């Protein structure tokens, strides 16, 4: 596997942080995230994520057959709990896949409510970083809204996939390959409030054949 260039922008609220969130949080990712990382890293999906089975539907979970099992994907972690894609010394940790980092990482520490982004109560940022993020989100940062648009399209794709596996079982390899074709078909993701473009994107997803 290869690491991507480490991006450190001193203007970002996270600049100078030691990455506590990347050490303590277990990151749930979707298929779009996995495909981007697979392509960026030149790695197999199972080098990027681990699977967890749940016997009831959860957001971001996918099925492989008509049974009760749904599968969630999490970024792999080191023995100490840290994301395996962290690079650098302990006092200057940085993301080694920053350009292709998952949606959960792009929007952190933001949450979205009724279209408005705000600083999440579950965030574990140091006080000075939390204040910087709160100010940025109050000024109208659009990252969380962009991620929500992607999640809406991913949910649409999951509904199609889950319907297909009821007619015949599939493998995780099939799912990752199909989600990659969906990502290519959608192309540039539309804005959350552009309903016409969202419909066009959903139609493109519906046109992707199953493996």
C-alpha cells in the first residue's frame, strides 16, 4: 500500500492538533469512502476496512444475502486503537490519506440538523480547536451539507443493492466493485438542496447493473 501526501494547512482549525480523534474514535465508513481509499492506496478493500456483522439494519450497513445479517465497515486500527493511516511522530501525527479521507473524517467535528452545521457535542477536540471549529461552522462551512448529499445518494444505492441480494447472494468483493461503478456513474455529487440534480444522480445509480 502507498501513503498519500500529507496535507497540513496552517489555516485549518485542526492544524497543530495531535489527532486525539484519530486515536480514540472508531470510524464507520461507507462504500464510497472505501472505493476512494482502495483506488488512492492501490490496496484491497480488506486492507482498508474490517467488517462487523449486525443482525438488524443500520445506517450504512449492507446485506450479502436474504438473511438478517447486515455488514458495517470500519477503518482498520492499530493495537493502540489509532487509525492505521496516521503517519508521523506521536507529537505530530497527521493523516496519511488526507486527500481521500472518509466523509466522517472530512466533516468532523461537525453535525448537521435541519440543514445547519454545528459543533458536535460528541467531539473531543482540545478547547482552542473546538472554539476555532465552532466559529467556522457558525460562519457557514458547507462540508457537512456536502457529506449529507453523498449519504442520501449512498442510501439510495444501498436500497437497490439490498433488493438485488434478496434474489441471490453476493460477496463483499461484488459489493465494492458495484459501489465503485455507482461512484463513477454519479460523477460530481450534487448539492444537498439541488433536488433536480439529486434526481438525476439517483437515475444514474438505477442504471448501474449488478454483478
